[in-house]
């Protein structure tokens, strides 16, 4: 009976992975559609909601592939540091990586203090 339960769990996991991949593609398409509409308060809200969905789906996909949330966050932090060291264009011209690094550090500090 354990073999059947294991097969059922594997099948369920494959289905949820396929569903998450589909949701990711849908949200990327929705992001592109929203970007075509230009920038405005309503469009900005749609874009931020869609980006939040994409980030959430990526975390959930990672979990389904056996990658814990902290490992994903560590990879993000490493990519930010690398971009800072290499003076990536987004940092050089806009300072976005420094700003994101400060944001993530302050968010983590608030969570640890809570």
C-alpha cells in the first residue's frame, strides 16, 4: 500500500508543478500585457500584483523541487552582491541593487525584531 501512496504523491507533485508552471507563464504574459498599457495608478497596481504572483510562484516551484525558501533567498542575495561587485548597469545608472539590498536587510531586521 505504501508504494501506491508514494505513486499518488509523485503524481500529485507533478500535477502541482505543471499547474505552477502554467500560472507562471500566464502571469508573465499578463505582465507584458500590462506593460503595453503604459504607466498609471491602475496599471501600476496590476504590475505590482502580477510581479508579486511571479515571485510567489517561483518560491513555490522551488519548494516543489526540494529547494527551501532560505536557499532561494541566499541565491538572490549572492546575485545582488555579484551585481554590486561587477557594477551591473542597473546599479551603475540607478543604484537599484544597493536599494534592494538595503530593503531586504531592513525587512529581515523588522522580522527578526518582531
